[in-house]
């Protein structure tokens, strides 16, 4: 029987355009994700480097892009947060049938932009639905590393077999499943988090 639910954030609650940053950066010379740039992104997502260092290093790779260009391109991935999903998670929290957690790979620039887009009140409503709100840049771990799932489980005395995890990345749900966590790899555009009850009923 499921007692705990861990939710991803992007493309589970808030809509994303995951190709937007690459498109925005093409004008500044971006062609493909080279290892150095990918490593920089991952370090930033884990909070191992500051925003200032991240922007400085990115600027050194794309000197034609100014600070504002980089921030705008970086944040272009963030779209809207549909109201029906917020109402859904609020209702789920109010029912108190499960312990609810959020686990997101994100970074300082993105989460600050999310707060701006949503507004403090709406973001507060969302965050208050969860017992704990885990962001990769704050815990210095990222999905699909097993350590981040173990951290959430151990920190909250959760049993893997009684925990359900939702993420739009199959790499992430597979990593969680290897630890014994029940998982739903949500197909963006075909499924919606409001279908949760039908997905969890068979566990």
C-alpha cells in the first residue's frame, strides 16, 4: 500500500519547453551540448557553483551573449503552471491520505524565475502542499543519482516499497525503481498528473 508520493516539478506540474534554451542560444553560436558545457550545467544544477560563476563561464564560451541574453535564454525553458494542477495537488494535500514530497532537478536562476512567473502567493500555495521541498541545487545531489532518492527516503523514514515517484524522465523513474520505489514515467502531452489516482491504484 502506497503511503508516500514523491513528485517531480517540471513537465509534471509546470510546463517546460526543453529545447527553448538551445534555440535561443543558436544566434550566439550554440550548436550542440559539448562535455564541458554539460558538466557546467550539472554542477550548477547540483549547487556546486554559484550563479555568478555559471554565468561567467557560460559567457566565456559564448562571448557574443551578454549577461541578460544568457539569463533570458536560460529561463526560456520555463512556461506556465496550469491552475487545474495546482488545485489537484492542493486537494490531495488536504485529503491527507499520503505524505507528499517534491524532488526536482533545478537551479537558482530557474527557481527564482518560477517564483516570478507564478507570483509569491501561487508559489506559496504550491510549496505548502508538500511536507518537504527538495531542490537539487540545495541538496547538492541530482536525479538520477541513487543517492538523491536514498537521501529523501532516509531523511523521512520512508520505505521504498510504500513510496510512489512521478517523473517525466524514464532515466529518473528507472533509477527510482531500482531502489524498490514504485514509479510512473509520465508521458508529457499524453498524460497529466491529475490521473495520479488511476496510476497509483494498482500498486
